């Protein structure tokens, strides 16, 4: 497999971040969107038009070589280093940048699809606090079963949505269920839905759920 910058300890350093929706300075909330393996930031960013919340600022960091880490998310985490740590750091840079513009973590929704979903869930678990929301579309927490465990800190009732096919060829349903359990143990307000006969894709029910999550976030902080 061709991995970008294989000799670098930080392959995702200095990668660009694409943006859509409202400018951060005018936005009422933000969504950080993480694309899947082999996809582009523009692909996940296109979902913003279906979410129909123009008051949000949407930011999508670009993975080096269109891949956040080289091997399956079910492999031991050490096999995906240093790419995994670099990917987590890239997400953290975007979150911190959003916060510097005055949008607190409580108003930031972190959303990912496929490999990006795995990265989003793993980032939130390792950096537990109250986020505006957490969405994993066809993904789960990263690592072997022996590595799955609650991390220190609390998600403090962060609204969390996990959606996936029951027969996804890349994401075992049991890993979605395990991830839901761990994120619940960490204080997340988790909704998990497994869809029969769905492919490795995003469906309308998931879009509707995320749109409602965004609406609830707006209502919660309307006067703050």
C-alpha cells in the first residue's frame, strides 16, 4: 500500500483544511467532518448541503494520501502508528482552531464516515469532554478487543449517534455495539442504529438524525 510520507513521524502535518457554510467568525456552531479511506475532504464536505444548516461552519481536514492510517481499524493500534497519532493530532488542531474563534467545544459536532468515523470516535474517547455532538457513520472505536476500554474523563452527556449496516463488509456490527457501550460508560448520550441490508453508505435516516442533532444544538445555545 502506498502511504504518503512513510518516513515521517507526522504524515498529516501541514495538510489543508477545507471549509463550507458560514465563516467561523459568523457561525453559531461548527461541524468538523472526517472523510473515509480513499475519499477526499470535498466528498464528506458535500454532506453539508444535505444537512441544510447554513448557520454552521463546516471544516474538513485532508488526510495525507487520502488515508488517515494504513491498516484496518481492528488491528492493534501500534500497527497504525505513527499515522494514527498524526491523524488524531490533525483533528485536535482543527478543534483548537475553531475554539480560538469563540466557538466552544460544546458547540462543535464531530462527524466522520468509515475510516473518518473511526477517527472521530477515537478522538472523542481519548479527549473526553462535552462536545456539541459526535457522529460515527459506519465506524467504531479503534484497536483490538483487548484494547477497547473507557478512557479517563467524561463525555458529559454529549449527544452521540452511531449508524451502520448490520452487514457492513468493513465494520462489524459487534464493534458498533461495543463502541456504543464504551461511549455510554464514558457519559455519552448514545443512540446506535444498525440497518438491515444497507451497504457501506449513508442513508436518509442518518441524515435526518444528524440534522435534528444540529437543530437541538442550536436551540440549546440560541441565547448564549
